[in-house]
């Protein structure tokens, strides 16, 4: 059989998997492909798979030396119902590094990321999170939220069931659970824990932040593009293919010109409390009913206190004449 990874970095988007992937790529005894998130084993989400056959997927690792440990990073493997089991069928002794982050902070960062790439068309994060299963009166394909796995905010950042699933099928000695807040409080020290888990010798790496926050310079332009007609979408896609065939990533060049780094989350405290209420039950289930190596410092001590805030969020959305069916889960 062709070479396959010995370990996998999984977790949730915006939880530090990109940074860990780049740190491990610096280790001489590790081979990690430049392609991140191939998502090959997500058979239940075929739309996000970058490779469709095991033969094609294995070509990512042909350059690895015989003595190197091979790994890859696809955060979506944790959210997928099928991925971990699919991995174990071809690599029963595979190791897994799970990275998690306070869901409120993670969902805010992820929402901004989705807006940056024009996947998310809602201007308020509460709308995006509460309406993720609603197609709405769609003018564009982007607005068909129920069909887009990238916009399942509540599912992606509800960790309890995901962690329980991987713990049930992966041996304890092959599973390392890390928390974003703990890891990046002292990344060099905690990176040593990762090396020990993978039975790798010490190696100093350059520690720096990756996937920093970015936003559009001209929000009106973003709104025009995210609400483009299907005809305009097809035209832009043809232009992109034309340049890509000539080795030019016109999309990347365009985004670099119209976006900038941002240090502000632009989410007020009241909205964060509402988001906390949405994820409170799941966080408490994770902390109280699942065996974890450490307890993260996430403040969700009394989820009952957040329930009135969810009711208020529903009222605010209903005042905008959004169908009650879109809020049926609350």
C-alpha cells in the first residue's frame, strides 16, 4: 500500500490546527504536505473532499523519506461522522491530535473567515448562527445555508458528541486533546508535549501566529459580490479559470488588494453572551460527562442563566420577519 499518514491533526476550524501543522513541518523527522485540509476521509461531505480516491490522496505523501513520520491536518475529520472510522480502516494505529477552542471565540473567528471568502452573506453573526438551516428567499447559491456544510456553525462548534465519538473508537494512547487557550499561552513548551506524544526528539521551531484576522477594506464591494447573480457568478468563475490555466491565481491577488488585517472582533459583549447561551449546554456536557486530560478555562458555569438571552435573540430575529421555522430548534 502507498504511504499514508501516521498521525492526523483534527479539531475545529480556527482552533490552531494551521499553526500546529506549520510547526510540525519544520521538524526534520516529520513530513507534512503543503496541502492542508485534503478532507479525503470525509465521505459524508463529498463537496469538501479535495481528493476522491485513496490512490490520488496517497500522492500527497510520496516525497516523504522512509524514516520520517507522516502527518496531515484536516480539522473537518472531527466533525465528520465517518472520517475517523474511515481512517482507522486503512491505518488502525493512527494517532490523532484534537485541537479545541472556546466555541464563542472560535465561531466569531470562523464567521469572519467565511465572510472574507464570500461564503457567508449575513451581516450579523447571530443571524448566521441561528439561521444556519434556513435557505431563505435565496438570490444566490450562497444563501442556501442548509446545503452548505461550511455554514453549520452550531454543529461544527458543538464538541461534546464529536469528542465522545473519537474517544470511543481511538485507543487512549493514540489520542491527544489540546485546548487552544492553553497551547498558545506557552506554545514552545506545549509543542514539546506534541513531540512526546508522537515519539519525536526535541527540535526548536519558529513560533508565530497564523491565520490572523482579516476583513474587507470596502464593505460595500463585499456586499455586491456576495449578492451577485448566478450569471455574474458564472462569469467570475470563467475569468478565474482563464487566469488559473496560465498559472495566475487572480482570486488571491484580488483578495490581497481589497482586504486588510484586523485586530478587532467587532462583536459586542451582549452578542457574545447570546452566543455563549447557544453553546452553553454542549460545553457543560463536554466538561461534565467526558473524560478530558485538562479542563479549559471556559466560563459556562451556569447555562440556565443564558436561556432568557436566547429567547431575546429569537425575538430580535422575528422582528425582522424571519420565519419561525428557521428557529424551530430553539
